């Protein structure tokens, strides 16, 4: 029966992350005792989850993967899950129609629009949109969000940006439950740093292409030392016990669609979990690095050595989005694209510094007055702020300041200003440590 269920899930749903990959499975059909959506609605949610993406590409693990390139508690949440000791997690790892009845079920509530006629839906959407609850519309890389829920404050986590801490109710609940599980098992754990979910209305959230529909979140790893946001997790600083509890909490949550973790960190967690007595068959099915499950929930996408990216199914919010889509307010038109010589250049692809560099190179413009203080570097695959800082002998913070960067992400084929070393002595961070949390050499 399990084989048949797996076959049904595999044929119905293709593989789909900070950005973007294909989903490991479609929405789970609720079992007895849960609300059952119409079959056509389940099919539409499954199709939505398996949409192609245009941000990060999935990387097949070949057993010799190098470190990834860089790209970016309330009482009600405590102990309300089935205890892992009482649950056959292995049987519950298949997301899709074959989910076992004994597995935890999605946070699923009937859509307020369920069973209404088209005219009734239109009237409800246009006159009482707020009563419909959170609405997740479209794909994670081409989506919007209505009636969003802002992730609440807690003594167990902190935010990098509260204005980007909005999601569906299912997403917010799943994040809180996972963090609570870590603190319940490992008292006195450090606070989790929560990066971006989505903005209040969804849509494009730079520097991501995903995070548009309230179903994505970036989260810090647990470390054995004090580091800042976006610090690289390494063999020396990764707190394996807490991080494994964190990842396992997502594996136990049926709302979890995928968890993006760099292969180097997957290896550490896999080895730790195996030595801690976890079932090998369970680990082989959960981790992509095992090479035994192409639909593994824990998978590699470049850029996730500094943070975990989790994506969730939000059946209630997605169902309402599907039913209400035709009557929801339309998004504003995209800004016009700028034209380069013989090709389109998307707005935001070039910074002012890039334009100066290109014009100076072609002789079409005067050099900026401060150009003698900089060299220009065109980013290639594999470049990171850390590698550029080491190559040019300057600090990461100096490069950030010269280019107006708020994070660590670099764009391929974009040109960046690199301050010349003799100009950057005062720009180095105090204490010989960069804001990325890595010690300077």
C-alpha cells in the first residue's frame, strides 16, 4: 500500500526554494475527521505547489558537493503536536495523497468561501475581504498575500525585519511550533533569528524571488558560539543537537513542503542523527544527500550554508486564494523595463556604480570623482563578500558600504565597487570580526 501511495504522489506532483526549487509533493487531502475540500480544489493546490521557479535551481547531490555559493513563544503553541516517540515518522514523510491516517494532519479549516456560488464569492470578496482570513495567492515566486498574519514576538526568537515577518496562519504556527520544540528539549537555547517571511501584501521582496505568498521563511542555524545573522555554519560552530531537533521538528510537521540546507550541513546533521540512534531508513528518506529519495524534504540549494529556508503548505489560505482569485484586487502594473543597447535590462539589475563603470569602460562618460579610490569587480558564480574581501584585502563591511548593500547576497554579472585597501583601514569592524560573524584573518 505504501508503494502504491508513493506512486500516486509521484505521478501527481513533480519536484519544486531563497529562493526557489520545485516542491517535493502536493497538498495533502485531509483524512477522516478533517475538512475535505473538493477534489478539483485539491488538484489545483497540488498543481500550484509544483510550479516551476526562476530563482534558485535545485542541485542534485552527487556525493562530492563543494560548499554552496551565497545568494539571503505563546502558550498556545507549546506541546500540541503528537510526540515523536508515538509516531511512525518514516511512514509520514511522504507528502501527498498517500499520507497515513495516523500521521499529524494539516492545519486545515474550511475556507469561508467553500460551498458558495460565484456571485456569493464575488460579493464576499468585494464587500468583506477581511472576514476571509489569510489568503495566499499564486506561487511562492509569483504570488501575493491578503489578510496576512504578522509573526508574534517571543523570548525565543528575534526578527531581522518586522515589516517582512508576515505569512499565513499555517506558516506562522509551524515556525513557532518548531522553535518551541527546540527550547522544550534544550532549555536555555539561544534565540532563533527569523529572517524574511513576506511583506504584509506579499509580492516581490528583495533580494528574494520567492517569499511572495506568505509560505517561506529564513531561519538561523543553532551555533555553539555567539555569531550574527547570516553567519556560515561550519564543523566548528554548528550546534548539531539543537539544529537537528529544529530540522526534525519540520519533518514532523505535515505543513512542511521543504527544508533547504547546504549539503555540508546535511552531512553533519545526518551523521549526528545516526549516532544519536535515529532510524537510518528514516534519515535516508528525509535527507537528499543520502541519494535514495529524489523527493527528500531536506535538500540542497546554493546559498543555504548561512541559514535554513523552510517552505510550507497553507491549505486553508491557498484554498481561499483559488476561490477568490478572480475577484481580488489586481496588483499594480510592473515598472517599465529599461532598454540597453540591443537588449532589455530589468529595473534594479544595474546599480548607479555599475552604470558608471560601464560608461567609463566604453569611454561614454566621465569617470566619477572618487573612482581612483575603487576597483571594479564583475561578480561571477562562486563569488561571495567574504571571498572578495580576502582577494582584495579589504573588509566585508567596506564592500557593503561602497555598494549600499544591506545583506551578503551578490548578483552574478553585476559589477561592484571594491575600495582600495589603503582607503579602508577605518572601515574595518572592531574586534577583528566581520558582521557576518566570521573572524578576520
